[in-house]
C-alpha cells in the first residue's frame, strides 16, 4: 500500500469568476516503512488525527512542525525548494481553504 501526505486547497469562485479550481499535491511519500516514516506517521495520527480526517486548520504549522521535528542533518523532510513552494502554496491558497490529508492506495 502506498501512503502519501497530500497538501491541497478547495478552490475558490467569486461572482462566477473562478479564482482557483482547487489543487492537490503529494508532498511526502510515507510508503517505506522506515523508522523516520513511522515516527512521522505516528505524529500525524496522534497530533493531527490525519488517519481519522483531513486537517483544515493550521496546515502550515503542521508542515513546519514536521520539517523542524523530523529533519535530520543533511536529510530534511522537505528539500529547500519544496518547502518554499509549500509555504508559498499555503499563503497563496489561504482564501481557498487549505487542507492536509493522507492518501492511501493499493499498489498496482
């Protein structure tokens, strides 16, 4: 089974004008059963309850916490470029309503 952390937004429309169609991005692959991935998955379950439901509030804070808590020297959770894109996405799509969820799919 594949397990991904997905960052997305609902999209937004104003008076018939579509500002954003909505977007979803797989930002972290948690499929491999490594110690770090297990710790991250446990954190997402115990602090964000992502195994029960998506997170709709404090999405940026949750991602920032993952980066700070689980990055290792020379092995960040999100590389510098991706982390900047994540931050930009959160700011740009705040009015759309951002969310963070886990996506589980059977392997083909």
